[in-house]
C-alpha cells in the first residue's frame, strides 16, 4: 500500500472517513493543518470528547495497518454505538492526524505537533515534500480541499483523552501493549565541498566521508566496521538513515553536496543527548579526515576537508502516558481476558513515535 500524505489517494481515504463518520452521527471538523476530528455527541456535550485516533497516510511501500488500524478501530466503536443506539455520557470520537508518518513531508507527527503547540503552523505549512516536486503542505492541503478553517490547536479542539491502537513488534497472539514513548531526534546532515569532474586531489569527496556514518541502517555486526565502535549500540540506542541525496548526481563527477537523514532513538532523554553529542564530535572528525576508532586511518583527506552542517528537524523528549488512561486499558484487558490477562498483557516502551506523544505533552 502506498498512500502518502495529502496525495490523491489520501484525499480518497479522507473523503471516505468524513462520509463514514457523518453517517454515524458525528460532527466533523477540519483544522488548518488538515487534522480531521469526528465527534459523536453525548449527554454532556459541553465536555471535551474522549477520542481514538491515528493516521490514514502511509510510508511509500508499506503501512497497511500502521495508523489505519487505529483509525478503523475507532470507527468500529462508533459503528457499534450507533447501531445499538447507545448514548454516552460524554462525547466520543475519532481523529485522523495529517502526515503522521513524515514520509512525504519530512517531520513525523507534524500535524499533531501543531495541534499540541509544539510546532508553529507556518513551519508546518511551509514544509516541502521529499523529492523533485517540492510542493508544500499548505499547497497540497489546498489542492485536495482539506485546508480547514478551524484553528489547529488543543485550545480550539480539546480532547478529554486520546487512545491509539497501534501495530508494533511481533508478539504472541492477543498480546496487549501499554506504551510509553521514548525520546528521539530527526536530523538532517549536509556535507559540502566543491564539485569537481575527476579532480580528486583538489576536492575531498563528500560521498567518501558520508560512508563514515552511513551504516546506521545496517545490521548490528556491520556497525563496527563502519563506525569503528558501533556507537549507538554502546548507548543501547538505535539509529537509521532513511533519506540520502547528492548533487550534481553526474557520472564521473565528485559530488559537492551530500545530504542524509539521521533518526536516533534511545530510552531516556539524557542518553539520547549524550549519544548525539558524541556523534557530532565523531562526524566532525570524519569530514576533516581525522581518525575515529580506526576509520580514516588509511584514508585521510584528499585535498580540502569538507564542511558539515547539522540541522535538528524534529526533537521528541521521553513521554510517560497518563496513568488514568493506562489504568483504563489495563482494567479493560483484565475484564476481557480474565485470568489469561496475566500472560497476555505486558507493559513496554514504544519503539516508534506515536500521536500519543503529542497528546500527553499538554
């Protein structure tokens, strides 16, 4: 499945979501970053709704359940309430958050971040898509008709609570997970030098230096050959590179500009900060041709050293979810699974950013 955020396919899914929730008696609100809130009224509708939610956008070559599961689960709850003519005490609803994957517009959880007050609306609107088209989020929201009028803010659209059913790691059938969100950073690194046609002795090759930190998405045993020390593993952390670009991208030409993404995840904020500091120090040495744990020992610098620019795109601190919501899920699991819940319910830390992070920072 490929349904990138704000694409024609995403518009179709959004149209279906709006039509379905309206048919189930929901009031639908679209905010200025394209988040869709479908709320079913309760007896005391002046109170903020309790919502389930996730996202309908996917990664380029995957995501059949990632995000969509959380939206469809919420819709199933609404369907049961509607068919059984159940009136809830407080409003309930489902939320579809925009560009949660960050696959097309490269900040994950960007729209829920705007709603939470963590990311300025203007910055989100001006995000350019990955690839050659370079359309902005605002342009695409306008194009598909989902640039809403409501303020993108928890003050305008407050939530009493937010739950997200999310697919995760492979576990025994019927396992239920209680999640906390770990800290992570999404960073863009640029390596710059002069572009030359075959003159390796004048300009150092930016791509050669990129090979130093490049193994962030290889298997663990390969890290030591690339970073020498397998640095993230020393910190009990993870790192990955998902985007890699170079210019001018011509045969027999030394690239003068290389850019790549670096996603770093750890368990605690302090560990992440220490790892990031260590990486910055090592990367600076690598582009200068200085040795780092065996790397560059025999290579050095051919010509002028390269320059490195490090841009933090999306920091995310560690977040513990609300104890009341966790207790609610735990008690529901016990009620559903009875004695088997002891074996089938386990607490764990999420391995990925989820919209729950944005909900609990408030």
